[in-house]
């Protein structure tokens, strides 16, 4: 499922780039939860894949409701 979501996001980001977008914001409220290490690792891998080779489009990963504990994502 994550691979399919990443493929859809990459396609959408490509279309936004063609329309002239320089930045794309993705909202991910799940990241503020107290997630297991395996789920955090899955997010890291997914967003690393998603962020690779976007041809200059910058990603802004946003959450809401709370802050992301920075130490968890280093």
C-alpha cells in the first residue's frame, strides 16, 4: 500500500511541477503519534523515496495537532 501511495504522490508532484510548482506540501498527522520504531522507519523510507529525484520541487512535510519530536527522525 505504501508503494502505491508513493507512486501516486510522485505522479501528482510531477503534474504540479509541470504546472510550475516549486514547493509541494504534504500533510501527515500520523507523525505526531507515539509510533513504534518500525513504523517510524517505514515513514523515513517512504519519504526518502518520495523526496528523491523530484527535479527541483521541494517538499514540505507538515503535521498538525502537535509537534514532531525531532530526535525521533534523525
